[in-house]
C-alpha cells in the first residue's frame, strides 16, 4: 500500500495568514491526489482533486500543486471558516490511502 | 443533487457482524462514472479507507480489513452496503459512505453524514 505522510500534524495561524500543508507519498502517484477539509462532527469535504483542480464552490484562496510524490495545499489568506483538519488522499492505486491529517488552529 | 445516507445498528458486541447500508438519492447508483466507497474514522483520529465498489459489482478492499469486509451493491434499491465480520472495540468508529462522480482517480465528492458504530460488551 502507498503511505501518505502529511506535515505538519498541526499548525497555528491567524486570520489573513498564508498557510501551506505538505503531503508526501511513499511512491509515485502521478497527479492523482485529493485534498479534503473536515470540520468537527462533519463529513470530509473535497477541496481539490487531481492535485490542482479546485472542486466546484471551493474558494479561490485554496490551491494545490505537486506531482509524483510531493504535494502542497496552500490557503492564501486564512478566513475564520478555514480552521479545520485537512487530509490528503492518493487516488492513483487502490487502496486509496489517506494522510494522517493536519489540524489548522487559530493562533 | 446526489445525496447519501447511512443506516444500521449503532451498538454491537464483540465478534458480531457490522452491517451498514448507504442509500443513494437524487440519481441512479449506476449512473455515469460514479463509484462508491466506505471510509471510517475512530474518535479523534484520522480517516481510514475501507473499500470501494462500482455499480457493476467490482470491489477493492483495504489490505488490513480485506479478510473481514464485504461491500455489495443493490441497484434495484439504489443502495450499497458494508459488512465487517468479527468486530472488536478497535472497529468502533464513525462510518461514512461516499461517492466519486468523476471516476476512480478524482476523489470522493459526495459523502453521507456518518454513522457511529460502537463495539462494546
């Protein structure tokens, strides 16, 4: 199975900050990577698919990049509603493993 | 707009079989390139991918769970289901059903609200 490692595990930031979360795959997954946002008590919400494609309705402050084994999720200017946990998931080969998550907290 | 809803028992005893159903509304379960999946999340922990199925019945399971898990689809009822045998306390989690409308490589863009399953004697 492909292992997905996110860093950092948690990050504290302020409204208006730029934040970058990284995700590394244990082997090449091409561009087949998705990012999700999850708020407490809620189901995950797809933000980005195929590494850099923004899901419909997701604000433009979210962006994704990368290919192969190294990927990033960037939030250009944090808003109060962005404080949540973020997960990456490789969708190159089954099983479609998730990263362990990055908790974004208010500083 | 496709919507998903999990249903099933919330409390099980060790060694019993977990059975959950996901009912899909707003479109046929066999439409287009949709595929369907189960994901679970123990309290305070991350997401674990359990397995997936296509409307044609083709399945793939997590390496760690494949000896105990079965996912099936009932197109006549617009439902797919999860069975997990011989549960233990380690299987206590919120179980989500989910769907990917663009095909296997594009993530899961539809999710149920989640169903808490507790395993306790």
